[in-house]
């Protein structure tokens, strides 16, 4: 029915002619039909003669028995090999393979990426040290990333931040694998006190870092911009985006104006990603890492000495501190940090040995409140310690003579148990005391960031000291500083008005 509705005039005319012919044939008189039947000389034009259809030739199949012999080149065809199938339902045995499967960030290719890859390939001793340290932490980080649906490239970020050294500490007071400064740590609920620093806690700092990255990703909708925010500060990135939008420029990572350090931040991560995707092509050795938990947490603890906890777990103190770098004193106070981290295969033996201790004391340290007028030398002598030992266990700088309000000292009779502990205490964070002021004359092209970086102060302090709205060439700025500091990163400010962690770390200068 739809075909008869054609809108083409020619087709409509042909259809009408066909219908008329059919009607004429049906109305032919009976006498004409009879004449056709009895008279051999009837005109052939009156009724069209319908010829019989032509016969269809018979199709004969070829018989291979009657074919001539084949005289061409003969080849033996082997049976096809079965295609190897990747079973995504089974987790890979090697953690590196699992890491690769989760790579999801868009790649960038810049000269900085190539330069960093060349550096890593040329410094494989450094790279192997970093990979060896990562074995303790990488499984946990990948697990947490997958729970949040985040790209697993982020698991490599501690290489850029701290070389997977949980005790890394910068002159900007950034600490831990993820290099949180104090303000950002507090913003993400990382406790910091004389007993414990959550910025160095493997479990707590990883959770906080991933939460922060997810927050800035939600803010910008781009992982590369999220990484730039992690390094530079989300407000700084937001201002750069707004500037480009006003000027009609693209707002992607590579198009934004930013400090050179931030410009090179993502390329460092991209270089590591490239090496891990295809290590053989670059001569890099990736020792397999079992795709299984390296550590487990133990809760419901009593106060216990660090050395005793390591002894009960039958492990070296160095290894214990590598898994529990958040503890800042030789005594673990469970009221502050109610868990310890142990290798997964040491948890049972720890509990067995702990039961054997029964009611024996697990601590050989106590707190001591200095009396008015007491100095560190007198306190050390009173408790059977050298001055160096007292300072070491209390996180007091070697040159400091200031007496804290609360100290940790050995219980009477336990002095002989003291032995040198590995480095486990970050230097105390003290407020800067400014002994003099410096006048800086603003030059054309200078920025707040550059001036703050030069004098190693934060931008907010620069504004507070000078109360300006914008910088002008020739403007005089008062900078309160004890001395001109080496160039370094200023403290950026987070979106909620609190400081953001810095990436200009001391350890990065030597890449150790």
C-alpha cells in the first residue's frame, strides 16, 4: 500500500496505465475469445501469445576424482594455535600488572616527560631503592584507589613526593609519604601531637591524600588539574583557569600559566607511568610484587614500648618503624593512636608472644613535667640519660636549649634498656622568630609567589606585613626574616583557607 503512494509523477502515470490495460483485457467480448479458439488465421495481435519459460540448465557438481593433478607448490598447513585469553575475573599475581590495569589518566607528551624518563633510566640505583621501599605500601594504596574508583597512576605519586620515604621532612614542614604540611593535615583530620603525627601514618595519610585529590578533582573535573592543585594549591589553579577563560585561552593543564615546578609535576608522574607500562623497552627491572596485603592492623592495644612491640612481632625495629612511622616517641600511647601496623604474617606471632607477657609491664617510659628553673642537662642526669639521648627521644633539636612543658623519660631502673633508636622523630615544628626586617623593592614582572619564594615566607604573611591590594613596580615591601633564605616554595593556601602541602622537598634536591 505504501508503494502506491509514490510522489513521483512518472510512477503515478505508469501505475494508471497498467490498471487501464488490466481492465480492457478483463472486458474483452466473448465472440473474440471464441474466434481465437476456432480460427487458425485469427490475428495474433488480438491476444498476446505467452511463451513457455526457458528450461533451467542442470547444475553439475565437479567430481574431484576427475580433476587433473595439481602441479603448483604444495604447503603443509599446521593446525591454528589457540588464542591466549585474558581472564579479567582472576586478579593478576603481580601487583605491577594490577597497577597497569587501572591506569586511566590521559597521557601527555612533552619534553619534560622525556627528560624525566632519561633521568630515571640513568639513575636506576635510585629507582630500585624507591621500588624496594614501595613494596610495603603499594598494595594498600592500590586497594584504596580502587575502592574510590580513582586512577591507579596516583599510587606512583609518593615517588614524586617523598621517594616512598615515610620519614621525609621538608623545610616547609611537609612530612610523610604524601608530604602534608601541618595546616592541610589538620584540615583532613590528621592528628599531630608530641606522641603521634598522622601525616606520617601510612593508613591515615593515604586516606587523607586520596580524599584531598578526589576533592580537587571534583572541583576541576580533570585529574591533571587535580595533580597541579596538589602541588600548587587548588586556589592557585582556580585563579589560573579564570585568567585563561577571561583571555579566551584553553584551560587544560598544558595551557595554564604556572610555576616551573608545577609544570614539571605531572610529567614526572607520566615518566614513571611510561616506564612501568613497558619496563623492558627502557631496560628497567621491575621485581614482581605479590598482589596481596603486605601488612595488617592490630587494634585493642595497651600502651607499649616501640622496641618491645617489634620484639613481640619478631621483627627488626627498623622494619617496625617503617610500618609505624607516625609514632614520635619510644612509647606508643594507645589513647592517641589505637592501632599498630604489622606485616601480615607477623600478626599471629605478635598475639602469641603478647599473651606470654601476661601482666608484665609493657612500658619502660613515663612522662615528666619539668620543674621551674630546670634545664635539659639536669633533667637528663636525673634520669640516667645523656643530654643527646634525652633530646633524641623527645624530638628536641641538637642545638635547642628550650625545655618543653612535657618530656618522656625512662622509668627508674629501665635506664640500662636504652639503646639508640633509628631516626623516627621529625624535627619539632616551631614558629619562626624574626630577628630583623628586610626591605624589598618590587621590580617589573615580579609576583607575590616569586617574592615569597625568594624569602621563604608564605603569601599571607607578605600581605599581612604590608597590607597591599596589588603589587606595583617600585613598591617597598617589608619582609620579616632572620636572613635571606634559599629559594623555595611559598606556602600556598587551600580552598578552605588553610595551607596546602608543598612539593619543594629537601630530599628532592638530591633525589635520594
